[in-house]
């Protein structure tokens, strides 16, 4: 049994499947993919994941991509230390939240991150070289995201994304009034999903939302998340983010 | 054990969870929700699903919403006649496709459907009454979709949606060159998902794409889908679509 995990810094997607690996106490080989150097679009990486995106789980040669899919896979293969409820109604509740986060949260937080951080990177590349880099990106949507980051997302796009993030915070705050964790009484993949894509940094990323007063239950939940052994171990993984990018975003990683 | 399924016509979302119910030979009470009369936003329905959307599965009082979640739930509770591969790598492959269809296909086909069909409905409602109806819609995204359908989606939005549908057709065509069904050698929820949201009517909806010549493998796959007992039974369910809407769309359901 050999697990290999290809990932970038411990935040967002790369963090999301790393937490379950640690929670379950699974031994895995960590392979760092340097996004600053566009390694995710390099030939060696495209040979592993033709979509050119991190993270990737390699389990004895089986390649699993997309974090929600990876995390369900880990539950199927390593059911000890369950992060997916064993009762079907609980699992459905967890999947409801995963779907909401994947479709209504992730991309909207991500747009702001790209606008602030990837934009700096994208604008730092000379014309000609930028186009050559773009040609190496397999997914059309991803090429468009890079082009938008370089030119800057529109005010309208950013405002829509902000509204989506606010809606999500209020929805999560409401759910945490009903139960201790997002999908019920137990810590699940839904908590890990929301934490990785939004909860862990939303207060620093959008100070104008005054998240700690707007969402006190979510703020307490974040502390419970930070106390989880798997979260601690994952967040202690090396962070090679270029300091210039980190400063620009107000630590928005 | 009592199953109740709230649904509209046998197409798209409503079809997607109806097929597994029939494939598994499960007895269920069918409750028709009339979208022409905005029943999905009525008080009695909102009491069942606060998001005001069909379909909904009620299993002994447990309310499950969102078709991908419902279909995984049916696999968890009724594993006979499996529509989700039992090996974890196969299940991951199925989930990869479900995610692709949910996030990159469904809304884009849907936009054209709404533009052509729901637009007629929305423009037929008098001002004042329309706004009152909008106030009853719980999800902000859904309110926006109704407003866009009434005013008409922009050429840019429609062109983007068309490009996404073309990308999906080519991707599916490629996959069907590797295996008989979308996620491998077996008919799975991924096939049911793509069929319900796109495959069953894409040729009639976008004649300019010349789907049958562009995607011959997908065309043959569609015939295999239409031969499935569960698909036949589901498609034989009553269709109350207003004929004026059906004609307008060139049968684009």
C-alpha cells in the first residue's frame, strides 16, 4: 500500500485532502508541486493529471483527482477514523454541504484570491512568455481564469463573489446554531471543506465583513477546527509562498 | 419503509433521481409538483424543501434534496442493482463525472432551456404579479435566474453556455472511446446524470452542433440508455408540459 499526495501549500484544495490523510494517520509520500513555477502545467505533472491541477492522490498507481472525490475515496478505502457519517441520512447531509461549498463557495473565495495574489504573479510575466505559459494549460476555464487574473476581474464579478461569500457565512452560521458541526453532531468532510476554502482565512481576507461579530458561532467552530490533530499537522506542512504575494493579500492564504 | 418522490416532468433534475428508483425496482409514491403554477415556491412545498426546488426524496420522513445527493443516498440504502461501482476506484471515477456534469454541464444546458422556455412563461406574467412571485423564491440565485429568463440571457452568456456544452460533448465522446459507459464498463449514476441533463435532448436542442455526426459514440450510447428498463419507465411518466412551451423550444426538454 503506497499513497502519494501531490500538492501545493497547505491551503484551499491542497489542504482539503491533506487533512483527512493526517486525521486517518495514513502514511503518505508528500510531493510538492511549485505553483510559482507553474509546475502543475509541466509535462511531468500533466502526465499524472491531464487536467494540470493539484492536488492529486496516487494510491498504488490509481490516480484520483478533485478533492471532494479524493476525500470520498479515502472514506471508502480507509473507513477507520470516519469523516463521513456511517448512517445514510448523515452522509447525505454531509454531501449536501460538500456540494454547496464546491459549487457556491470555493470559486467565489478563489476569485478574490486570484485577483489579489495570482494577478500579481500573472502581471509580472512578460507578454509573449505569458501566452506561451497559457498554451500549456489544459483546461479552457483555467486559461480564462489566468487571463482574467492578469487583466483583473471586473468590479461586478468581484461584488458577486463577495455576495456569495456573505451568503455562505450566514448559512454556515445558521447551521452551527442547529448542531456543533456543519453536517450534524460529528466533525466531517463538510467541515474540512468549508474550513479549507473559506473558514480558515475569511476573516483576514474580508475584514469589512466583520466576520467575528457577524458569525460568532463560525468563529468558535474555527477554533474547534484549529484544535483538530489532523488540521494542526496539515497546517504545519511547509509553506513556500513567495513573501511578496503573502504580504500583498494581507495573509490571505 | 415508505418512499415519496416530489418531482416535475421526467426530464433534467426530476428525471435524474427517478431513473434509479425505477432501476432498483423501488416502490414509491409519486407527487407531481406543477412548475407551471410555481408550486415549488408554494407554502406547502417550502415546508418540505426550504430551498423551493424539485426533486425531493422523502424516505420515512428523512428529506433528501439535490439529485446527486439523492442518488448516492439510494446507493447507500438500497445497494441492490448497484448504479455506483463497488470498487472505490470505480466509485471515484463515477464521482469525477458526476462532479463534471453538475458543475460544467447542467447549468449551461439549463440556461438555454430557461432562455427558450421559462422566458416565455416569465414574460407572460404581468408586472407586479411577477415581482410578487419572485419574492416567494427562497434562493437568491434562483430569483436571479427567473429575472434573467424574463429579460432574456445575454448573447455572451448564451455563447459561453454553448461552448461549455460543446466541450462536454467532446469530452464524453472521448470517454466513450475508452469504455462502453461513462465511468467504465458498467452503467452508473454518471450515465444517468449526463443523459438527464444533456444527452437525452442535446441533438434536438442544438441542431447546429450536428451531434449525431460530431459524436457518433455518444449517439450510440444514447440508444443504449433509452433501452434501459429504468429509463423507459421513467420517461413513460406523465408529461404535463404546456404544449405552447414545448413547441417553442423545438421539443427542447
